[in-house]
DNA sequence: TATTGTTATACTCTATAACTATA
DNA sequence: TATAGTTATAGAGTATAACAATA
């Protein structure tokens, strides 16, 4: 009775979310907040729309997230002087620190989740996930 | 800049959903409808609550799904004569056929998705997913 | 006129609580 | 009184459309 790939992936997704939730709560950041911080660490963005597209989010539902992150001093978000319609986005030092701390905690849990696999198996699994996603 | 496991899994999940949606639409069944049919094929259930628990769903949000499947003659859903509070659930022959057809189509797409991996790699990937999910 | 960001609105999904029917 | 199922309601999350500012 072989399960669909979809069911397996959904199961793992649920498990990872359950794992990450206490970590995110401990650091006082939402899932979307963390996703945004991570995206901006990887590359600063010139527009909110580009950021939204890069994380498969709607631009409108990002706005409350950005408001909150900015209010807490975790991101910079200033109008581009050369085109004042766009908002230049980037992490503040505090934002970079927080992203790093959350990611470290998440990595630790992921590592223990996969601890039954050998290092080579873990690498292959990650590699396949990257190719498929 | 290594990505979180969560991001990779979510990406694959989105991709699989996008892949399955046209198939489900073609067969006129919803995602939850297919999940229910698959769960009942694997083992008939004595109560709706047990079915809900087995697929990580709330029992209340299953009811419209069961109504629809029953209306279309895809499931049986009759009160247990020995305790008329509970509904015995199972597939009709039509339901079993439909589940089989949808699953065959989904398997075909999954196979092409993973076609760049060798048979052994595919098996290992599935095995790891099963262990982790 | 076109584009970025924002706000307002509606829609979907899900969960909570109240109700019924059986036991 | 307790349990299975159902219905009604409310809440969260998301998307759509209208709007304001700038080009």
C-alpha cells in the first residue's frame, strides 16, 4: 500500500512546522517574519513586490509583516531617492542577529530529526529535495 | 547559503499540489475527497472521528466532503445497527475505481518528476521521507 | 498612462461551541 | 451522563479590487 509522495511530503511538512513553532515563539517572530528575514539575508531587495515573489507570497499579505519587523528595528525599509515609489529593503544588524539565532536553533532540531541517517544519506536527501523543490 | 529543510519541503509540497490539481479537477474530486477515498481504501473505518484523526483533519470539516462523496455514490456511510450513533464508512466499487484512476495518474506525474533520479535513488528518497513523516 | 505600495473588502479554510440523537 | 455526528458561528489566512503616490 504505497503512499503518494504528496502525503509523505505533507506529513514531513507538518512535522517540521510543529518543530519550528516553539523556536519561533521563543524568539518572538512569526513564520512569515522568519521567512522574510531569511530572504533578505540572502539578498537585499529593491521592491516589496520582488521580495513577495521570491518567497511565493502575495505582496499585500507581506505588509503587516514588514510593518512589524520595521517597528522592532529588524529591517530597513526606506524609499529609494531615485524612485520614491519603491522601498529599499535590507536587514539591520539586529535583524541579521535574530535571523542567525533562529536559524541556528532550527538547524539543531533538523539535525536531530535526521540523526538516524548517515551523513552521506542526509546530503543525498537534501540534494534531491533541492532538485525537486 | 544552505536553505532550511522546511523551505525545501514547502517548495516540493507546492509543486506537488500544483501537479495534482489538474488531475483532481479532471476526475472531479477535491483534494480532501481524494484523501478520504485513499484513507478508506487502506482501511474502512468505524467512525467519522477515527477517519478524521487518521488524516489529520477536523471531524467537522470532513462532513461536507463525506456528504459529497456519498451523494455521488463513492462511499458507503450507514449507521451501525449495534450503535446507531456511529457511521460505518467504506468505499463503493465506484469509489474504489475512482481512487484507483486518480492515483494512477498522480503516480505517473510523480514518476516523471523524479525521472532524473535512478531507481535506487528514488527508493532511498521515498524511504527517508517515510521515516521522517 | 503605468507602477509601487497601501488599504478595504470579500472569500476560503479551519476551529469552537452549541445542538441532536443515541447510548 | 457521555459519545458520534451535525450545524452554526466566528476566527485566521489569503486573495481581489480599489486607492494614493510617484514616475
